[in-house]
C-alpha cells in the first residue's frame, strides 16, 4: 500500500492546528475573570440636586455623562442581573433608560441634601424585596474599571461585603489636649515611603453588600474584603477642578 506523503503532511498540519486551538481555548478559560450568573444587582444613586457641580450626574466627559459612563462600565462587566438607577430627576431617569438601566423613582424625602446613601439604599430595598445582594456604585468615580468589578464579584462570593480602597503614604497627625501627636509612627524615626506599606482608605467607587447588612443601616462588617485600585483611578468628581483633571486624563488615554 502506497501512502502519499502529502496527505500525511496535511494530517499533521491539521492536528497541530487543532492542538493550538484547544490550547488557546484553555488559556482563555483559565484567564477569564470569574463573573458567572449570580443574583447580584447594581444600584446607582443619582439624584437631581447637587451643590458643588450643577446637575453633576449629567455632566459630560468625552461625550458621555457621568451616569452613562458608569452604567456602560457596569454593563460591560456582565456581572449583574439588572442595573438600577435610583433618582428623583426625570432627565436622569431618561438617561438611565437610554443606556439600558432600570429606574427606581426615589421619593423626595430620600433625595435631599441631608439624605444619606444608606437611607436611600434601604428605601430601594424595601420596595425591591427580591434584591438580596447588591453593589452600590457612584457616578463620581469616573475611572471605574471592569476588572475592579470582576475582582469584587469574585471576592463577594466568600465575604459579606467588598469595597474599593486606594493606598496612600501620608504621615498623619492628630491634636490631643492642644498637642500635635503622630499617628501610627515614631516622629524620631520617620519611616521612608519604601519602608512601609502605607494606609488603605476607602475610594468610594463601589460597595458590594447584602440586604441583611444594609437593613441594619450599614454596608460593611468585619467579614469584608477589599479591592485595591490604582491611586490614579481614585479621583472623584466633587468640584469643577476635579472635572477638569478627569477630562484631561481621559483625553490623554484616547
């Protein structure tokens, strides 16, 4: 029996291609962040009134409002059953629906300057009894990233709560009986930046939590985990100066 070498070469080539394809699939499966089907709901609090920046949630950066940027990033993470926007403002409601979010009409009592986030979340949960696990997102955190969300979702599977933090290296002091005292370090042996890990502070970007905690008036307990974000991603839009900085950074990223 004669075996043509050209057929052998074709066979070998096909087998090699198949092996390479299988390896690529396995690599993708291995490296893809864990963000499968779950009972998580995203919640954005976006009231109409704002003092520092007028209509802050609707302010645009590179053609997208702060609200739409947040909704799109959350949606692209593919980690949530639904994205809800709690608002008292018709324009914000229309913007939310435009980008695929659901709208919860927040009563005026929970949309005042003195209203707290936890109060607004509790009001939302009282209306939506199905929601057991949620993540609160803030539109002012314009550098929210999909990978931060996916890391938080993975950690939330084994913790009661997860929130974003950033690392700072500031030496802190406090006043005690008219004396200024160092906090957490020896003033006579000041640590160099490279000699200490710094402090973790809340970034305000997101808070993953459970109904059982929120209905007690808290987002966090001792069973929390954290997602450490890059310090440069911790900018929050609270003033026009912050807005100018964010616009400049995003322009450079394009």
